[in-house]
């Protein structure tokens, strides 16, 4: 589908319910943005799929040997997709995770819930809602479309009883992988195995650690459950921006635009999510380098190039990354690696394994940035087995 197709307003026809976002508009917008960067000449998804099937299986064995984590749900399944396919997969995940919370923000639903939707107010609300859904869909689609040109791989951790064949997948965005290999002269056999190591590690984190997935989803639910489009929040956000700028700090540094409009309760949950993702991303990077050390001679170069790539954005692109929280996301890799390095220097992998024993053992955001504080907290506690 292209951006030129008519936008459907009102209810999203695929969900059957009112929503604050037109997901179909988001997908079409993202596809248009993503397709502005064509795939590399001679790109063959079938050949890439066969290659990733093989290296993903190899990566799974290497990760299990390095970490002791093995998914109990069966072997990892790789899926090579194009940018539009990545957008569709993420849109489906967003709808499963965020849909019920976003539906509460729909103007028609809010008026009905408040019991004051008269003929005129309901008509105005429906018109406003239709325009708002399209506008939000375009905004979300533009961000997803831009990200679809950057992402190399991703593990889909959201599991439901519906469409099981399209879940628990390790995704690889084929055009981006091949383009990066050609740009930097990467050896495909090594680079694809190196990528698979990181994503398979994430799958093991969320499946081999029994409580991890439910804990992550519960954190997101907590953060989204208190969403409320209160105009006072935006006034408070302006106050925070002013204070941060006066203090010489970037108001978007910690959590992007979301951090500005979040309540104190949401900020606390957001910081817990950031701490968890720093731990998981750092562990993914460390495992990727460690597990592949003997079989991927170019691992150090891959790591160096991708780190440099993360910091290349300038001007409008960097502002966009700050607004959507991607700058904070990229810091998670670095802070997580530093945390793991400090913990293992103090007590080896055995000490780090304490973090997998339960949610109460996870580091806080302050402890991620001060590993010795976490070491002091858990070092005197009795060890448990997961």
C-alpha cells in the first residue's frame, strides 16, 4: 500500500474498536517513508533467509554455552523481513501492548465514560477523533518508517494466544543488513552470526528467565495505565523544560518527550524500565562479543563501527532521536556494558547471575550508573536459583 491511498478515519477496521491511533494509517505512512530508501541492488530475501536460519541456530548454541541460558520454548526461529514487514510486526506488537490503554484516550470514549456526550458534543468529538486518529497515525508511521531504515534485528517478546506462528520470532531487516555489509565491507558470514548472537540472547533473557517477560509487560502496563491527556501535564512539561535548560541540562536526555509529560508515578516506572533495558542490552552486547570471540574474528570491528554509527546523527535526525527517546535507548547499551563489566570485575559471572533471580534483584537506574551500590546491596544477600 502507498501513502496515496485514502485514509480510513473513525474505527480502525482491523481492530473493530475505537482507538486513539489509526494503525492502518501508521503502517501506510511508515511504508512510504521506509520505501524512500530502496533495497540494495540484487537483494535476495530468500537467500538471506536460508543464511539466517543457519546462523541463528548456531548462535543459539553459542549463547547457551556462554550464558547457561536456553529457551525452553524450542529452537529460535529467524524471519528475514523487509522494512514494511518490520513495521507491520511492530505495529501488531504495539496494538497488543498499548491498544487497550490508547483506546481510553479516544475523545468519543472519554465523553461516553464521563456521561456528558450530548448530540453536539458527541458529533464534535467524533469529528475531532477522526482527525486526531489520522494525525497520530501519520506521526507514529513517520517515526516507525524512519526507524525501519536503521534497525538490523529485533526479538519480538510479546506472546499471546493469537497468531502464534507470527510470535517468538527473531527478526532481521534484510535490506538494512545487506546495505551495512556493503557499506563497510563486512564479511557476511561473520556479521550475520554476530547479529544473531545479540537477538538470540534477548530471546533467552525473556524465555529462559521464567519471570522476565511478565515483569517487563507489567512495567509497561503500569506506565500506560495512568495515561491521561490532562492539559495541566503540558503546562508542567513546559515548567520542567525551563528548569532543565536553566540548569544547563538537555530536557530530552533522560526519556525524550515522554519523560516531560509523564507523572511522577510514570517517571518512576519509566526509570525501572530504563534500568531493566540497560541491563538486558548491555548483557546482549557483552554476550554477543564473548560468545562469538572464537568464531568471529571481526567482532571487535563490528562493535566499533556500530558504536560509531549510533553517534553519527546530527541536526534534525538527532533531535528526532532525542524526542522519541532513542538517544536514551542508545545510552542503555553503554551504561549496561559498564555495569556488567564492573559487576563481573567484582564477583564474576556468578555475581551478575544474581540479577536473574527475581525482580527484586534487578538494579535500579541509579545502581546501573553506580554498580558498586548494587554490589553492596546484593552482595550480603543469600543467593537463590532461578
